[in-house]
C-alpha cells in the first residue's frame, strides 16, 4: 500500500485478520495511531511512516506486542505519552523470546511525558 495517496483512519487496516505485514507508508492516513482491542495479534511488521497521523499513540489490544518485531510510525504528528504496553515489552520478551528484539521508530510533535 506504499505511496498510493490512501487516506482515512488507519485502525481498519490494523484489525484485518491474519495480516503479518502492513506497509502503508507515504500515504495520507489520518487520525491517532490506535491499535484497538480487535487489532491483529499476529502482526510482525508495521510501517506507517510518512503519513498524516496525529494525536495519541495507544495500544488497546491485549497481546498485540507479542509477535511484533518492527513498528515504524516516524514522520507523523503523534503527541502524548507512550503506551504502557511498550513498557511491558521487555519483560514479556525476556520470558518468551530471548532473541526477539522490537525495533521501534517513532517521532512525536511535542515532548514525551512518562
């Protein structure tokens, strides 16, 4: 889906079942970066960089971070604190996947708060 001038909210794509990779960079997706409770828990790679995403970044889907290895949401207009689920990633990874590393690329419009 890269570079196709697609627009609208992104959460619909994040809920597609059995989607392992989402490459939707360089489009016009808008709204917050929210992984709803129904977000795909088998997703391994997400690139939504260079869009018009703005507002908070939240992860509401339980277990969503378990398989994810790369999340690139850079060059958007995200604001607010990082989701709590990111704080828990290191602990879960150590217990379940000793060699699994999460690559995270984010940029925020304002300073981050804890």
